[in-house]
């Protein structure tokens, strides 16, 4: 009798589970792919690359100056008095600290600029993904790269639709300098 009751309960749960599963609609969106493919991102990437290029030139100049100072100290170390050598070494150390601070500041600025730009894109994309999800009656929309989704069928991937809508709503503009 208990076995029959258990069997009836198990079948009932399976039937209820199937009924609930039929109502759940899932979609997947790949924001990373969308970030690479939206037209507006090309302008932002170009702006960031320009910013990086300018800073790279400055860092390279500072590094060459630092190397020249070190070579100068090494070349003159035998002819300089102890106090003059110490003064040059202290000047070199200050220059080295300035170089490291500048390098760190530039790196931080680049990371902040990139993060801010990407957050703006992600926020716009989230709104579009929500709209697509609501229009198509999805129960949940999962983000493929951040959500840990391992596999999904192309039939539930809304990334292409998101890219099309994003490009339509946000026409690419020339990057501001």
C-alpha cells in the first residue's frame, strides 16, 4: 500500500513538474559578444585606444629619461665624489618613484575609463534585453558569460536581436576627444 502511494505521489510530482516546465521560457544573451559587435562600441574603442596611445608615448619618454639618468650615474660613478654620487642616486630614485606613480595613475585612469564605457553599454543592453524578454514572454533571460551558462540552443539566444535593436537605438557617432 505504501509503495502504491509513493508511486502515485512520484507520478503526480512528475506531472506537476512537466506542467510547470512547460510554462517556463528561458532566453540567453551574450553581452560580451554584443559589446564586440555593436556599432557604437567601435568609436569608444577608438577613443580608448587613442587615450592609451598618448599615455604610452608619455610612459616611454619617461622610461627613456630614467634609463638615461641611470646610464649617466653608472658612467660617472667613478669620477663623482660620494656626495655628488648620492645626490644623483637620490635624484634617480625620485625620478623612478615619479615614473611608477605616473604609470600606476595612467593604468588606473585607463581601467576606469574602460569600466565606465562598458557599464554604460551594459546598462543600455540590459534595458533592451528586458524589453525583448517581456515582448516574447520569457520567464528568465540569462547572461551567458557572467551567468555561468555552459550550453544553450541557438533558438533561445537573443544576442543578435539585442545587437540589432541596440544599433538602431544608438547610432554610432564619431568619438569625442
